[in-house]
């Protein structure tokens, strides 16, 4: 009879096994009870590595604040969007589902197939950011395994191109990249909420454990701009740039009483709602980043400096004959060879005499002339705090040559931004006092920022009356007039400076910049407007022909929008432009 093999099974051995099994079961029961009753104690005792793999923190972005105009009209807001992504490890290898998803994402099936193949070992890859809720619902209805949706937002700009260079834009994370969006990033963005979450092996949050730190929603930013006036300036400037086939254009509208920017337009522009257009020179806000020689728009300040220094008075006569002035090897000439003969200060500005302006400048001590140019803000920031603001250049008077002092009198040999020019003109409008400018709305009752005196009130008033003649019969800017209001201003027509030269080897100018700067109503100025059109083509390229009509239209709209009562002035007869 055969015997079974011996197993070594003994009562002692069986007892040991039973005891070990009982201890194991007891340990599991105790562990389960601890996890259920005291999770925080167990979590604290877990090894750091294991704990990090399962419990972590997550930031939930705050809703970005809105940007509104002075009247509360919304200029920028964030709308809910999602990011569509997927887990390539579990995404089905189904051509039909891939084709449908790719179409909804606005992509080709080959793109999706390539992306899934390239990142096949990952647990999550984003497919498209800032997807609208309606598209999300269509994708969700497909119920494709592995497709995920993550919360986000998208910035929307209702005014489009009209506000683009001023407002700027945000990136896919809703972070400010240009303009006001960048300047006030911290104010608009707020603070994200921090929460504790449980993550799976793919680091995906699968459960929220609790709040770590409460967030703070972004704050609303109210600008001093008026949406209606901004659009009017954009439309008028666009028409002029197109009509004269110009390279670019800029308009600045300033409330001189409050030093608030009411409108600021820069062309060419772009649609901030289309990421594909956010590139190149269109992103620049030329009113604050680009500098130019201001040309004859500086002549009122030359006269103001001369009045202040006492070398002339309003009735002083300057002989400009024969329309040329020789200084060393250089010759200063009048526009188109004019000979204005003997002119007083008002006629000098009205006719825009280069020879007269140069002679007046040379009557002053360089320091006296420089002092006024320095006080109007050449070479310093305007106080706007706008990103990328340029300050321009004004050389130290100790280094001036005689010809330089002469050409500075009509705006050559210095540089400034359009916003600086508008601020400088506000000094004449505000009885000789200049203040920092702002693009933030200041409620009624808020005290003005303390300004500095540039010239006396008497001088500012005298120069304003002289500048009024520029838009009257015989002036250079009859097209700048505004019906029922008195307007004071000055034209400028500047040769473009290229490589340190104004003309090519054949003596042909590289181009021109047409300017007009002014304010109204002349008896109690409230609004300052500066218009610059860069490189207008054709025979009509002067400030009086190109920039003055834009000024007239924008100023007329600004006076109406801001509720400034008409003066009831009759139409003047025509002068030359």
C-alpha cells in the first residue's frame, strides 16, 4: 500500500499560521478604523513622498476685473471659457471620434492623431484653450473616454480696434501683456484661491479637501476715457490716414481742467479679440512710445519764453524779409519761399514764420529759452504711468550752437511724444500751470494734483489770443475751426528724419509729418486735442490740410460729449491753409 508524501504539517505549525493571520486581519481592521476616524493623524504620519503623491494644493484663478470708461461702459471683461484636453493613454483609437473632435476644435484629424501619438505616454495634454461653452457642450455630448475640461476664461473687448493700443490685451492665462491690462495687472487680476486636493497617479485633482487661503476677485478699473469720444477720434483719424495714404496716425484728447485723458488713438491698430493680430507695430501705443520733432507747434512756447524773459512784448515787430536767415553755413527759410516782411508776435504765429521765430529765439539767453522748454515737460514722463512711455530729448542749453537755438524755436532738434505735446499745450490752456496727466477717472470733488508754473497767467493768456488767429482769415489752419466755438492752436509740418538726414541725395524729402495742436473754447479752455498724421502722400501734406480737419471733427465731438456750452460765434471768412 502506497503512502502519501509527508507535508511537515504539525499542530505547532498550524497554530503559528493562525496567529499570524489573526494579527494581519486585526492590523487591517485597526488601520481602516484609523483612516475613518482620524484621517489627519494618519496623513501626518505618512511618508512625505507618499503624502505628496496624493495630497497637494491647487490654485483657482480669480475672476479678472472689468475695465470701464468714465461713464461705466464696459471696455474689457472676462467671460467663462474652458481648456479642452485629454489623457492619451485611454483616448480611443477611433478615426470617427478623432475626426469629430478635431472638427469641433477647428483642427485637422491629422493634427490630432500626431499630437496623441507624440504624447502617448502622458496622462494629460491640452488640446485647445479658451473654448466657448457651446463648443464644450458639443464635445461633452460625444462622451469620448479620456477627454477632459478645465476651467478658465477669455478676455473680450467690445470696442475692438478703437481701444486696442490703449487697453492692450491678456494672454491665454488672462494675464495682462500690453497697455492698461499690463499696467494694472495686480489690480485687475486679484488673488487666486488656494485649496487642498487629492490627486490621482496622473496628478489630476479628483477631490477637494478644503480651503487653504481665500482668494480675492480682481477689481474694476475705471478709466478717464470716454468710449464715445474714443470711437469718434478713431473714425476721424482712420479716414484721414486712408485719404492721405499715411503710414500711421495719433490723436490725444485731454481734459485740461482735470489733466485726464479723454481719448487716445493710435493707428494702425488691431483686433484684440483675435490673437493672430497681436503682433508687429500695431501693438504700439504711438501716443506714448513714439517720439517726433514737434515742428512749428513749438512756436507758441518760443514766444511765451520771449515774453517771460522780457526781450519782446506783444507789439514787438520782427523783420523777416527777405524770407531767409543765414546762420553760419546754414540757411533758415520760410515755407514755400514766403516773405512775410515785418510781423508782430501774433502774425508770426498766424503765418508760422520760421525766420521770425528763429530771430526771437536768438534774442534770448539760451538758459531762459531752455527753462520754458524744460518746464513744459520735454525730457520727462507725463505722469501717466503707461507702459513703455518715452520721454523725448532736450539737450542741455550749455551745449547749444547758435543754429540749434534757432531751429529749436520751430521744433527741430528736440523730440517728444504726442502725449507730451498735449500736456505742454495744457499749460497754455490752464493759465501757465502744468500737471501730471492720468488715464484714471477722478470722481468729482477729488482735489487736483498740484502743478508747476511754466509761465505767468498773463503770458499764457496773451499767447492763447495770438494762437486764435491761426484758425482765422490769413491763418494756416482755417480747417481747424469749430462752429460756435473759438479755437486756438498751431499747425506743424515736419520733415521726416531718416538716418540723421531730412532729404535724400537728390534733395528730395524722405516724407513729412503733419501736426495740429490746440484747445477750446479759447476764452476758457477745457479740451486739448493733438493730431499727428505720419507721412501723408500727395501734394497736400501740411498740418493745416491733413491734421487740422481731424482736429476740428474731434474737438467738435469732445465739446459736445463733455457738455461744454457753445460760445455762439459766427463763421469766419476763409483764410489760406
